[in-house]
């Protein structure tokens, strides 16, 4: 299945059900050729982009070695399923290490990004809306392999939560996502000063663990806090409980963790210097660009629509805060079990959420998404 996007481009879409190995097998059978092509393109382009920064292969292998002890069994099983399915199609050279190196490579070139989440008094109907914008190096070409992956646990299983993972083919992990419990997550490359170790749980893996197991934003926040973290990252997490603790911003680094609830004033000298801006908004969390340089723009857009935020105004906000290198723009509507997604249609073209695609997760899963709630 694929959904048409701008000018004939497409978003690859997969509804997968079963154990992590079974879901990996299903994805590999469906898109094995595209996964292999993406891996070839990604590593070739990375070698070109990083040619003056030492051996790419050594860097990736070193990163994989440091994070390998922190990769959960579920991820190894999903990787194994993808590789076996690709072998069955003749791509016998593909190894589990190739997919592990892709996870390690994702963190190296991320750029600005922005997010916000709003609920209760901030939105028209009180429901939760969250945005995630991903800015990345367009020369890597990952926008040519966009993926919306809906993961359903085995039938009659009550242990795992159905979730949707947004990223690109070949990446076993999430760059954005939402689950059936109403938890949504967005992320920005962090600005906290700390030494990046590369040792720990990589960001896409941590986000998948949150989506598959956390039922509240508080649980997600606690999982981020307790994780061994590889790099500086800033996370926005929300749920649709409408209770205190429905939304958090978490500023993290390998040795640092700072949390702020919706409506808190962020005044830490570790995050903001005198030239930066952040003003609290009740029932809203937001952050624009890695260093907060887009905070004034986000603040103005949100406050000018405060109390009237809905899908239409969220689309306009997302469209206005996109950067020249935005490859992915996502809006989550957890109470409706829906999201809107746009990817960059090609080199030099930003992802425009105004031309995005709507995904109704109940319709796409034949109500299996709702079985978790019943």
C-alpha cells in the first residue's frame, strides 16, 4: 500500500501485526527492494557528506559497539525479521549490522526541528493537538523513502500498545509517533552542553520503547529520565488525559535531565541565555529550533490563536515554522486516532503540511487499533 503525495511522490505505508520478528518479516517482504536501495543510498551519501570527518565506517561501527548492549531484544528480533525477508528476495548480502549502522548514523546529521503540544483551554474543543517538525540534511535523500508504519501486537495480546511510527524505510526505530493510549512524542536535537558519548539507547529506539509501552506522558518522561542516553535531545511528550502532567518538555544530555510541565516557565540558565526567549503559555508546551531561536515565532502563532487551536490553525502554524531543510512535518490528533503527515517531495523542497496526507488509524487497521481500548 502507498499513499500518493506531491507530484507522484509517495509515503510508504504498512500495517503490521504480530511479534517484532513477524512485523519485521512483513515489512521486509513488502518493501525489501526499497529498504536495500535506501541503505545503499544513505551510506553512499553519508560518505560523501562526511568525507572530511574521518572514516564513516569506523565511526558507525564504534557507535554500534557502544550502543549494542542497550538495544532491546524486540529491536534485534525486528531487525532479524527484516533481514530474513530480504534474504528470501535475493538480497543475501544484507546483514543485521547494516540496519544497526543505520540507527547509529541517524543522529549524526540532524538539524533544527520544532514542536508544540496544546490541550484543554488552548484548543477549540479541549482536545490535544501536537506538532513535530523534522529538519534534516536533504542531501541524504531519506525523504525519498518516507514510511508510516502502524504496529499492532499479536491478536489477543494485552501486553503491548498499538502504535504508529513515522520515519523512513530501513530505520528500525521512530522519528515521530503516537500510540493507542494517546501518548504522542516529538523530538529536537538538544542544546544542553554535555559530551556526546554514543553509549546508550539511541533516540529512535528510545522513542519506539515509549510508544510501545507507555500509557501516560508521565510514564514516558520517566522512561527518558531513566534511560542511558547517547546524545543531547529535547523531547515533547503529551497524552490526552487532560489532567496535570498531560505534557512535558524534557531537555536531556547523557548526564543531564531537566523537565518542565505544560504552562511552566523555562528559566534555567542551562537552557536559555540572555539573548534567548521563552514565555510560558497555559496548557501549551513549545520549542522552536535546537537553540530556541524560533520560540518567538511559535509563541506569536500560538497565542494569536489561543483558545481556537484546531486542525486548520495547527496546519498553518506548522507550515509557517518549517525551515528550508524540513523533511517531515506531522500533526497528531490522539482523541481522533488520526494524524496528518507530509514529507519533502525532493531535494530542495520542504515538507508542506498543507499538502499532507491524513491517516485514520481506525480505518487503516480495521478497528484493531481500538481493540486495545476495549
